[in-house]
C-alpha cells in the first residue's frame, strides 16, 4: 500500500472511530437525560409541594423578566381586587338602576353594579329600601369612594370613621372606610340605627346627617327622599331624567348667611354626616 493510501485509510479509521464514539456518547447522553426526566417526573408526582415551589419560582422568574422588558411592575391578580362587575349580569331592575346612576353621576357602570347588588342584598337583610341606601350615596359623595368632609366623614356614605370605629373592626380597621363595599355596609348599619331611633325614614335621615335635634337639616332629608323617589321610578321601569333636578318646594329653605357670621356658627349639613356617637 502506498503512503497516500495508508494516509487515507488512517483518516477513514479516525473518522469512523470519532463517529462511533460520538454516537455512543450521544446515545448514553440521551439515556441519561431520559432517566433524569423520568426521575424528575416521578419526584414531582410524589411531592406536589416541590412541584408547586418549582412552578412558583418559574412564574416569579418569568414575571421578573417581563418587568425588565416593560419597565413597570405587573400584577396578574390585580383585577381580583377591583370592586367591579358586569352590570348585564344583574337582574333587570338592578341593571336599570346601575345604568341610570352611571349616566347621571358620570361614573363607570362596572363598579356601580357591585354597589347596587350589595345595596339590594343589605336592603333585604335590614328591611331598608335599597334605593334609599343608593340615594344616600348619591347625595353624600356622588359615588366617590374617597370623599371626605371637613370634619372627617369619609367614603361613599360619608360615615364619621372616628365615631364609628367599632363598626369597622369586622372589616379590618378604619382604613376599610375607603373600601366601597365596607363603607356601604357600615353606612347602612348606621342608617338602620338612625331610623330605629327616630321611628321614621325622614327622621332617621335627620339623625344620619347629625341634625336630629335641630330645627333645620338644610334640606338634606328632602334631597335624599327626592333622589330615592327617582330611583324607585327607574327600578319600576319608568324613564327619569339624568340632569340635576330643580330645587323642590318641599325642601327645607337654604340657610341664610349673615353678613358677619358668628365664629360659633354650626357647620352645614355636609359636615355633620353620621356623627351621632350614641349610635
């Protein structure tokens, strides 16, 4: 055999040996990978806690990567905290009320649908007309859950948080005043106690606004009852305007303001909401 033939034969032998070795290594590697995968699957099946921990770590890593890419924090479960629902899922009467309030007060119908449903549920348990509860929210805060008066009445129903702290204990403390549903529930409880104390809805509204022992409530009860009437009409399927209503003749006259008001003048009704410490 010539020198060139020996060289070619040697090269072929070398390539053949390398190929056989690579195939052997690859075969063994795939076998090892298969065994490793099988071991991991068996382990995760037998230990669900490890599987959950692994899934959590993987999800955290993916979310961290998304935050790096987007430049803002992400929170997939944030929508579960939102006080919102589909108004079309409500019963016909409640849906009509939610859409009417949404249009009149220029607030989204989705959070209103939750408040309307809650008002109807509370109304059934407290024997209070749910549209009366909604009327109070409308007059008090125009459905602003973060509203606060000059004297500290807070939330949708403008309850004096510092006075009714005990009522918020079942909801996690006084910060629940800014949770719409919690504020609604506490406000409805205060209203129920006011009506029971006064013996009538109108008298209860006067107590609610802190004017139970005064000659004039600034027209508060009349305003709430007027809005209550409109909401009852809407709930019964009647069409009602959504523009601000004119001042009714049945409303108490506005308080006259003297040229030089005394320093001890009583605050207007908007600053006296649900202040009764005896409730």
